[in-house]
């Protein structure tokens, strides 16, 4: 069995995003309501799919809440400047990359556990 490096994903499910960012799904949905910059794509079934820019925004929001302890209004102001701002983007990009790696490792572990599980 040869493990190949997975291609970069275009879309992430809500579960994958929650695992990557380290938040629960109800917090994520709450942030979607409070911060209109987070706009996941929805399929015909209504399932949310997030792209790379959504991940960057979510990591940035988490940083503002947790590390800088800003309130929602201050975060809204910062989010408007986020796209033009160069400071802190590298940090967010690295966190996104690490989260993707963690997700890929978990998927590999899941595949390996299926191969090792006893067969009936």
C-alpha cells in the first residue's frame, strides 16, 4: 500500500472545519450569524461547505476572541480590515496549514485502522 500526498481540498465540511479550528458546530453557526464575512457554500441539500478564505477568517476570529479578548463589535471592525491587512496573515495561514495536516493525518489513521481491523 502506497500512501500518496492528498491534493489540497477545495471544500471542507462543517465537521472538518470544526475539528481544524477547534470549535463546536454551534459556535461556528453562531459566528456565521454574527459575522457576515463567513459565507459557506451550500449544496442542494443545504449542507455547508467552507473554502480556504472561510478557514482563514475563522482562525482570525478565534484569535481575536481567545488571544486578544475582543468583543463582537471590535471583531467586526477588525474583520473589515482583515483583507487589506498584512499583519497576522502569516500566522493565520500557518494555523490553517497545520490544521489541514492534522486532518490529513487523522484521515490516514482512519484508513489504517480499517485495514488492520479483524475481518469476519
